[in-house]
């Protein structure tokens, strides 16, 4: 596409509410923003392992209006990944300004205003895992954030979403652990947005024993 046509194409772009909510979750996860215009515009880069190709294609469809090229495969000796990126646009500048500090990803002070159930669901699909199907506990892999930032996220999940969340120290940094005591509430938040290929991340329901007659 010629540069003039690209500029006309960009001028018509506007993030939907759904895209904004999902973007917040994905930035807390694995998505990254970068600029080639000294901060005037930014693009969002997505990259997933080939095992998550179905999920990658789903994210591509969500942001398809913003993407000029379909997902591509990146292969080297260690990885086999699927990646794609949006166009550079001023609409992403707000997210870059609040989610990055000196080119390092951080947790915004206003995260309590940005986090929604849909954002949590995509954050979890992007960067979460089941700790135990027995306990129903789940984990958010927040190793890239400072301890105080992880504590802030846990506090928001507790206060605004009724989840029993706490920090969990690991060799690589800090995770957020959602206690199995919050299983029903967590499932209520995440399940409506979970795509089929990601449902394995949601702990299975507890088995209720029927009383003997």
C-alpha cells in the first residue's frame, strides 16, 4: 500500500471500546508497544508460540482493522512463533505513555480505572496458568513487573473484582496468585470471554458429592 493510501487508511481508524479493554489485558500480558517516530505514534507487536496459533489468529481478528499484513511465522533454532503488528498510530500513544517508563513496561497508577472483566480475561489467556486443578488456584505471570506493581495489581483484583489475590515470589520475580477460594468468582469473570483453545486454563468445576439415599 502506498504511503498516501496508508495515511488515508490510518486517518479512519479508531479504537472500539472492546479493542481498548482487550488491549489493556494484552499489554499486561505479552504484547509490546514500540515507536519509530520519537513517541508521536506507536505500534503494537504481538508474538505467540505456534502452539497458540488459534489464539494468535483470534487476537489478529480482534485488531484486524489496524493490521496491514496477516500473521507470519518466525522460526529459529529455539522458537517457532506466530507474530504480527499493528500500524503505527497516535491512538496507541496513550497506552505507551502510561504502560512504559524509560522503555520498560510498568503498571499504570490508574490501572484500577482501566481494568475490566474483559481485560482480565485476555490478560489471563495471554499470560496466566492453572496452579492446581485440585485447589482451583490460578496464576498470572507478572515477572516483568516490580514487586510494588504486582502488589498494586493484586490489590485492584481484590478490591474491585472480589478476587483473593496475593503476590507470590519466584526465582524470576513475582507472580499473582488467585486463591481457589475465589474460583467461582474468577470463572464468572473470565469464562464469558475465553475462546475454546484457551478454556484449558480455567480450572474444572468442583465435583459435588450427592448424598447417599
